[in-house]
C-alpha cells in the first residue's frame, strides 16, 4: 500500500490508522517486557522492568498525536474532486491540521497556493479566522515568504474565489509557491 503524503486526500484517515497500529504495538511491547521480567525473576525489580518503563515514552508520544487527530475527519470524496477540478494541476493541499504552541489545532480543509495569495477553507465553526490567518502569515514571514492569506468559512465563497483565479500549473510555477506549500505542511500534524 502506498503511503499517503501530508496534504493529500485521505491523509487523516491513513495517519490515524498508522498511529493506532504503532501505539498498540508499542504498548503491547511494554506489557510483554513487564511480563517477561516478572516471569523470569519473580520480582518487578529487574532490567526488563526498566526497559519497559523507558519504552512507555515512545508509545505515549504516538498516543498523543493519535488523540490530537481523533476529532478531525477529511471531507467527502466528491467535494474534494470538485475542488481539485477547479484548480486543475495547481497547488492544492487538503486535510491540514495546523499546530501552534499557544492555541488549539487549526483544521484547514483546503489550501490553494496561488501567485495572488493563499486561499484556505475550514469548516470548523470554532476556528478563529483572523487569528489563524495571522498565524499563517507569521509562519510564512518567518520563512522569508510574504503572501496574502485569506481563510474562508463559507464553502460557496471559497469555490467562487477559486473560479475567479487564473489556473496555475504545479510543474511550471514559481519556486516560492512550492515553498509556501512546504511551510503549510511543516506546521501541520
């Protein structure tokens, strides 16, 4: 099975599945180490117990990312295909969950990178639009990229804006646009 890259359709579902499997395997390893240590020495004071305790850290790390992703889901396939059709071979990312040290996660359903700006759509009604736009601008400026950022909550307005834009081809666009996409992917889970 081919690994689905960040920013592509189906990423959230695939990432949840991968994290769940890893988390189960890692915690299972912890319990096996504990059981083996107790079975061999008949006491919990042994090196296998120490190894089990140290093994909890990577397992917990996987579990934290899994729990952070649980509330989020991708959009419907038909909707994605309609947006994909509008932008053609342009730079479109989907299923991005931006993370910040200070704020809660910011789900971005679609992000279209265009020479005139970055156009995003989020269906999350709790998302603070101005704060999210400012966060994206700040992260882009930190990486020496400056562009207009517009985040839509109304899907029809987002579609209308995409139709107004001239098509851009990913293969022949400016390198700056690909760097903007790279920053978006870097700041998302």
